[in-house]
C-alpha cells in the first residue's frame, strides 16, 4: 500500500502523503517529473544514498532521518536548491553533498550547487555539508615526435627524430557553492561542518615523447651514422584552484 501511495504521490503531489525509505547500502533517485517535492517522511538507512536530480529546486520534508554514513547527494545545477525540514535526526557520519562535477576533456568543471537549508528541529552529532567545486579538466597530452628514418648504405643519411609537442595546462577548478543554513538557536556552532572550497585545478598535460633518430647501420666499407633523437615536449602547468564559496548561518 505504501508503494502504491508513493507512486500516486509522485504523479500527483496532492494524492497522498509521500513516504520515502532508502534501504541500507542502496541508491535511490527521486523523480525528476517536477521541480517541487513534498515528503511526509524521508528515511535513508545506514550507508544508503538518496539522489536529488538537477531539476528539483524545492524539497519540503516533515521528518528526516539519516542513518550511519547515509547521505543525500544533490546533482549539480545552475539553480539553487531549497530544502526545508521540520524535524531532522542525523546519525554519525551522515552528510549532505552538493559537490560540483569534475571537468573532462569535453566539459568544464561544474560548481558546487548553491543551497538554502532550513532545519526547524535538529538532532545530530554533526551537521556535515560538502559543497565543494569540481576538479578542473586535465590538460591535453602533447603529441609524440616522429622517429627519423634509418640510413641507406648507398645513399641518404639517418633522419633526426622529431621533437614532442608540449602538454597543455590544466583547467581551473570550479567554484564552491553558496550555502545558507538556518538551524535551531540551541544547535552548537562547533557541530556545523560545511566545506565550500573551490575545486582543485586540473592536472597538467604531459609533454609528448621525443622521436628517435634513425639507427646507425653497418655497411660493406663504412658505417652510416645514426640520426639524433628529438627533444621531449615540456609538461604543462597544473590549473589554478577554483574560488571558495561562502557559508551563512541563521538561527531560528
């Protein structure tokens, strides 16, 4: 019955109250059919993960429970995510992550997702939020130099190896997120751990290998000299670290 109710609620939010349970050591993704979700109860068991898609911009939860090492993972997006929780009980090692995506050769790194988190009642050994920027894309590897031709005994000399091309610089890391927290007035400040560091710069591209010169060759009356090797390309520089985000804490 609960599953039927949950399915109906995802189709029509007003159909019935939504209850979401994520089992231990499993991953569940919320539906991406709407930008606003209302949950009566959300429970993520030990080592479980709930994934919030990028199109969701508002999530309202009456009761939230996160087990040991459980997490809510938020997909990067340009628009901020607003989460309002009436009552939350968080276990040791649980966390909310909104990290940016690392860069690739095709795509630049993405920033941590901006968050507005509100907890009206909160019980937790620690409130941990990770909203770091994504790591920068790696630099391109330089092309290897071509090898020189071997000499002939009656004509031609050995060819020199070509130089490898330089590797390119790594790309900048993405910025950390802007996080706004609203917590109960009596929740200790030292238990709030929010990481909004900028993403690490992308690794440098490695220079191309030197081409080998043509090999020396023994002939009937003389020995043909080999060609010189080329030079290896220079490595690029690591990309710069992304800008740090910011954290604002409000007491309710």
